């Protein structure tokens, strides 16, 4: 889709139009504007195609990411808050503060 005409070809046409002697200045200006608009549209199409490709990749990876997030958030995956804490339930507060 984007490969129908190259930017280089459009730039070459702009240069040709600028150097043309068989056209009025008004015609040359209009032609150059159209070629520049075509260059701009070509770049926009290229950018849109890249954005669409990124979106497709994200959409393809989404189910795997969702599954990983759900697994991480499942109650089985979450550690108990007191696990790994080297203190008992009756440990005094100043001692607990020292652990952190």
C-alpha cells in the first residue's frame, strides 16, 4: 500500500516541477503543493501502518499478559503478610520496627 510510489520519486518530481520552464508559476506552485501533500500523505500512511502493526502485536500478546496478571493476583499466588517476618504475634512494637 505504502510502496506504490517512493518518497524519492516524489522529491524528484518536486525538483522537476521547480525547474520546469513550460509551466506558469501558478501551475508550478500548485503542482509542487500536490507533490508535497502526496509526500505528507505517504508518511502518514507509513506511520499508520506501523501503529497498526504495533496494535496487532499488542493484541496478540494480550491474552498471555492477562493470564500472567491473573495468576499473580490469584489468592494462591499471594503470600501471607506475616510469612517471612521473623517475629511472633506478641513481639513488641519497638522490636518489629527494628526488623524493617
